[in-house]
């Protein structure tokens, strides 16, 4: 099954999620409604809502669960949006997905309260489920995500970031919300505990693979595909896996050029030469191999779910992440 | 009973709340820990924790509830701190309680993730109670607070803000978190529903009185007492009750001077003359009368709780708010 077929299979529900998002983003404030519109129009893969919906097929919640799943899927996307809007302030990013960020289009002030509003709206939606297990998982996820945000700031421009530290950070920044999405969908559909546990592990590995690939694409993607300049992470001082491999195992010249770049002693042309040097150093292949390892683990978890027809969607999804170039 | 006696009666628990706050504000990030320390040292009345603790005396939770109340009290103060840190970004405020704000001491970027972290920490603490009623009330409160933050921005520099709009905004910005504090304490202590309802109403009126008084003191307090220049709200375009009264009922000269000030056409000296004009217009007395009305309603609600010894703390608290000058 190809990824487009997965999206096709959930077309109606994903359409309902968009409608729900539009409703949730409407506010008494015209400016905030406009900012919401702006975020919605920027699109995105809606990976998290899709995972809520797919996970919802592992239980037998019936028609009643269907509407709840759409609501939950929209809420999870709101959390994701909230973190992006605040991250863009913290990272001083002006472009995302080829569009101006909220802070660039308006200002940091608007982005602060827009992000607060998005998160608050999501909390309010999810509290309506009145399920303490959901509330606890949500609080833990939001807490860990904010720790990830903090850690990323502390690690900026540091050449001594270890792979372990990097994994911990992307777990917090990405994998846990993806895991929460799957948990939420499975829970709403009344999925048995053991299956929920497997689904969570699948989602965790998939989320890790997703972020490692994302960090690789930041180096290897073209600006047209990325919607932002390539090498953005490095320029912002964000030391991701390709940089970590280069720093620990690259050839001495590239290694010291990268250190110098992190200390800010590089011109634009030197930075471009550096990106090429990192490419030649084998760091991209090594990074890809790490992503493969997470993909492989995710697939292994799926073996145990093969009795469920919906597992084929998850297979297609992780296969897409394995191959994705955007 | 005087307010100092109330604080004395809860001295041990409030001390435990400070210890708990210190623990919660510690983070793996040295910078964030320092920012937390900075916020903690700035002090504050700890009104919300105090209300959690007092409300906890209306049930019979026993020793087990005592520790839970301290945890809940600290969590509520964290929510309050989180909103202050983000509000200061949105309002571009450099001073609060006579100290530099987080954004002034560090920058907006740090203030964004510090605020996110504080809120996330609080959510995580409160989710530990595994009480869907608490989670729902919390989500509603955070959601309404963010709507209040948004509304305040939309109303900036607008001379047509009505009293009703003002009440709605301060309800969201202040009264609901105070109401939530009391709800939380009462709930943890296992207080009967009917009493919880009364306590909430008391807290709501007290919260409204508190904010109206706060907005009055912004005009009438000295910079030494306020820890920031007097007339700050007006300078920031925040149209509060004294300004609303002046705009609707002040004498024509003061009224048009105020309109001009909101359009930014005033020098510093003209602003000072304006503050005096507002003082002479009777707006302060009218604002005080509104605060009195809320105080009176809070006291009326307390009549129905006179069988409870802890009600005397609530009486002292609202009496303090009635008279407070700082």
C-alpha cells in the first residue's frame, strides 16, 4: 500500500478534521482568527491526526467513536501547531513550509498569545473526554515537549552534544506527541491494553525515524522542497545528527570547519562549502542508517499486530517515512 | 481577624508551598533554573495558594489532603507565574513588582519557553490528581485565560471599551483562576458540592474585586509601592475601569484629553496632567464603588458559610482586598 492510498482511505475523516480545525481556530479576535487561517492554509502532512484516526481502527468503538476520533485528531494537530508557533519565536524563524511564520507575518507578541490560545483550545477539547489516563498522558507529553524546547536552547552552538542527548531531545520534541496521538486514538476506540502498548511503541520508533529523517532533509533537501534554506538548523546553531556524526567521525578539516561555524566564525560561502564537506564526510549515510534502524524497529513491532487489518496503514506510513524526501 | 493573622495561620503550609515551588522550578537547564529562582525571589502575595489552602479547610480530607493541598497550591501559583511571564512579553513590560521581568532580564525568547515550561509543569502536577473534574475545570480556566489575553490585545487603545467588556476580560484574566484555586482546594479536601458552589462564588466576586482594585491602584499608587510607574496601564493602551468611567462620564476636557492620549498624541507632561484630570473627574471613586459592590457580594456569599470556622479567613481576605493600597 502506498501512502496516497492511506490518505485516500481516511479522506473523509481528514476532511472532517480540517473542518473541526477551522471551527476551533475561530476566535472573537479577528486578528487571531486570521492567524489561525494562516496556519491552516499552510497545510502540512497532518501526520498526527492521521495517526489518531488509524489507531482508532484497532478498537471497536463504532460510530460513536468516529466523531470523538475526529475531535481528538484536531486537538492533537492544535498542540502541534502551538509548539511550532512558539518554537518559531524561540528560533527566530521567519519561514516554515514556504510561508511566513506567525511571528514574521505579525510579531512575536501575537505569536506568544496565538500559541497560548492554540494550546489552551486543545487542552479544553481533550478535557472533554473526561478520561484521567488521557489527561495524565497529555500533561506528561506537554511537559516533556517543553523540556525538549528548553534543552534545545541549552544545546545551541554546542559542539559537544552527544548522540544520546540528541535522541533524548527529539524524543521530547517529536516522538512523544506522535506516541500520544496513537495512544489517544486507540484509547477512544476502546482498544485492549496490550494492543495500545504495541501501538505506542510503533509510534515512538516511527516518530524517532521521522525526526531523524527531518533533520537529514534539512541538510540534503532543496530550498524549494523544504520551504526554507537548506542547512537552516546548523545556521541556527541547532546541532542535529549529521553534525554530531561529522564532529565525532568526520575528517579533521571538516570537523574543525564545523566547530568554527558553530562558533560563528564563518562567512556565507564558507558555510556552503561546509555543507558540502559534511555531505562528503559520510555523515548523511550514517544518519540515514540511524533512521533505518528506527524504521526497522517500528516494523518489528507491527509484526505483532498483523491480525489487525489497520496495521497495513501503519506499515505504509513507516515505509513512507523511510523513503521520504520532503 | 487581620490579614497578617490569616498568613500566620497558614505559615507552615505556605512555607511548604515555597519549598515545593522551588523544587518544581528546578530544571536541567541552568538558565531556566535561574529564571525560576528570579521569579520566586520576586515574591508576591501568594493569594492563589493561600486560597487553595483555606478552601481545603472546608472538607475533612485529614492529613492525607494536607500534602495534596500544598502540591495543588504550588501548581496554581505556577499557572499564575506562567501567565505573567507571557503577559510581560505581550505587554512589552520590563518591570513587575519592582524587579526586572524575565523578558527584560534575559529576552523574549527565554520568556516564551520559560512560560511554556511553567504551565506544562503545572499541568503535569495537577494531572497527578487523576480527577476528571479538576482536569476539566483546569482546561476551561486556561482556555478562558488565554481568551482574556487575546481580548486585552484587541481592546488596546480603544476608547469604546464598555464596562461589560471590561468585566468579561477581568473575569477571564483574574477571577477564573482565583475561582479555580478555591475549587481545587475544596475538591481535594472532599468538600460537599453545595459548599464548593458557594466557595466558588465567593472566589469569583473576590477575584473581580481584586482586579478592579488592582486597576485602580495602577492609577493611584506610587511607583515605590507599585514597583512600576503609575499609570502604566494607560501608557500601554490598556483601557481599565477608571479610564472607562472617564471616557463615558468625565468632563469634556478630560474626556477628549484621554481620547487623544489613547491615540498617542500626548507628551509625558500631558500624560501626567491627564492622570490628575482623571483623578479629579470622580472616576476613582466610581471605580472604588464597583470594587465595593463585588466585595459586598463576596461577603454575602460567606453568610451562608458561617458554620465553618475557616470562613473567617475568607472574611479577612476579602476585607483586606477592600482596603488594600498595594
